[in-house]
């Protein structure tokens, strides 16, 4: 277990250290594949400068540095630039359709625009299970609508050869009728496309199943959700191969499913399991209280035990109402402590009409310190200044004396 922990810690530190370069390389590779796929669509003129490898690299670099929506927009621009070399009418029709799908997705789901590019790529390389499983594990149900728009984008890309054959009619009056026929044909191809219906069902059931299973608090819930999503995807693909004529063999479907499960299981293991680097927070409750506990592991990533914080003892309180007198003899025996007598409450004065006797309050006796026992170099520690004892009895006596003198 310690070896696994150290390997995971090494990989985790490596990813954290080179996080930005790794993400940048992944984005660059994805956008380069996208531009390479767009430049190689059947029907485009070969040998164009805009389809050369340096242009694809430059576009991939710009898309990596810019937001995700800019990369998808540049891919649409590259496609329209290729169509412009063949037909003007087809370029206009394709621009309206593709920009409509792009604007709708970017306005409603600005953070998931990249799915418009990933879905056609996955369908082109026959990776039908990868995208819904990844979306269910790490994106959520919100990814369904952008993925459906991505399927529509892939269907429109399949209609590009038909758009390339469009030409301007001889009579201008026939242009509206021609455009109407083109859009009707496009909508019929999109709405009555069996592949679109099948992929909508596949994406929906896989994403929703994984999302619901991940919400259940059970041991190894993420792995169970991943396995269930991959298995359901394989079943749907095998049924779709029979019903919708999917151009894929059963062995390739099973191979892609196994590879997808192993890769995502490894990523999930590195992301969640054996995560002893951070403190964990637990919460539970009973009938009266709620408990929030912070759990800190005793082993770090290097395998060393963490030092426990030493408990600090409370400092003894120093008495404030004591006087310490150190004499020569007391220095050997210890410090003598003499408590200060507590001030007595003032004596109440009687009614002058009943008793004319002068009442004098009792004075507290002062402690006597013998002069012989205290040497000249005796040290006296005096505490902090205490509030003076009230002098109300003396004031009361003076007032009574003045009262009898007047009489």
C-alpha cells in the first residue's frame, strides 16, 4: 500500500508541477486533429494553401491560446474558405446552417462549446462510447444538449458534398425557390436521420445512468457508475448495429469499450482513491447535535509520519493579594507569604435621637514585623496596587461629631 501511495504521490506532484503545459498540449492536439479533419473533408480542392500543415499548426496554436468558442469558430471559417473555392451558393447555405448551430450553442452553453468539435471527431474515429461516458463522469446532464448539437453538426458535415454541387440558377426569380428546396432537404435529412435518433438515445441513457449512480453514496460508487455506463453503451451499440446499420463491428465495439473503461478507471483512481495528501471533512448527526470532523492523515506522500503538536500546559496563576517577605532566615527555608487582611465592612451608625454615644469604627490591626528579624538587605515584593479601602466610617464619625457640637 505504501508503494502505491508513493507512486500516486509522484504522479500527482508531476501533474501539479506541469499542469499548464500538459493541458496546453492536450488542447493543441485536439484542435490540430480538428483542423486536419476539416481540411481533409472529401470534395475540397487539394493543394490549397489554407489546407497546408503550417496553416493547421498556426490555427491550432491560436485556438489553444484563445477561448474554446474561438477554436470552433476558426474551424467553421476554414470549412467555408474551402467551399468558397467551389461554389458561392453552397458556401452561403452552409454558413447560415453552421453559424446558426454555433450561435445557439455558444449563447446557451458557453462553457460546453467545445463539444461541437469533439462529437464530430469521435464519430469520425468511431469512438461512440467515449464521449457520453466522459460527459456523465465529469460534466453532467447539462452536456446532453451541446452533444446533440454536435451530432447535428456532424450530420451537416456529411451534407457538404451536396452543398458543393449547388450552382446559381440562370434566372434570378428561381433563387428563392431553390433556397427553399435546399433548406427543406436539409431539415428532412436532419430530422429523419436514423443516426441522429440513435445517438440521442445512446447519449441520454448513458449520461443519465452514470449521473444517477454517482449520486448514490456507496463504496466504489464512481467505478460502479463507470462500469454500468460502459456496459449500457455496449448493449446500445450492439442493438444499434442491428437496427440502424452502424458501420462498426462487434469486436471493435468491445475493444473500444474495454480501453475506455481501463483509461477512465485509471484516471478516477488517480483522482480520488488513496488521496491522503489533503485533509478530509466528515459530517454526521444524531438526535441532538450535528458533528463536523476534520480528519488529517498521519502519513504524508513520502511515507513519513507527521509530528503531533505538543500540548502546551497552562501557566500557573500568580496570586495578587499576597505579600512575600524574604529575610535572611527565610531565604534558606523558602518564601514566607503573608495574606493581606480583608477590609471589614463599615459599622453602621445608630440613630442620634436614641443614642448620643459616639461610635468609632473598628480599625483593622496592622501586622507587626519585628525589626530584629528583618536584615537591612531584605527584599520585599509588593503586588500590584489594590483599590483603597473605603473611608465611609470616618466620614460618618465626623458628621456625628459636628452634629452634637451644634446641639
